[in-house]
C-alpha cells in the first residue's frame, strides 16, 4: 500500500515532467548531416587555478583539459549504448588469471603490465 507522501511525490514528478519546456514545445530534430568544426561551449562552475593537469586537483579543470590528454582505454564514441570499450593509446590489452593486466601501444616496443 502506497503512503500519502509517495503518492504526492509521484504526482509532483508527473506534473513537473508534463509542464516542462520539452513537454510543451516538443523535441527538436537533430541536424540532418553533421558538420565538422565549430565551437564547443560548456559550463564549468569555477575557474581552474591553472591548466597544469598534473598539479591541480580542482574539478574545474577536468572538462577543459580532457580534450588534450589520451587514456589507455575509452568508451567507443560510435557505440550509442556507451558500453563498448576501445583502445585510445592501447592497441591491445589482456588480463591474466592472477589479475595482472597488460597493454600494448604503438609507442612502446614492449608490453606494459599493471597489477
């Protein structure tokens, strides 16, 4: 049996969704053909103290600095589900039964292992 508070919250959520701008205006269709270039504008709630990503610990640096760094692995940008992992710096990787992980990249002539 639902409590009065649970019913109230459910009604409130449905009301807010129904009155939201998306509910009133509808969904805007995507552009037919994507165009390269342009400017990416995003909001960061604070100004980073500096752009030295090795020194700063502030959250305000994560998004502005991210396009300038590569990682071993990343989420496949072509996978709409966001569940496929692809190599960024790593060309291949494997896991051993003992938990040791090994990555191979084109910039390294020998594999790099991490436990």
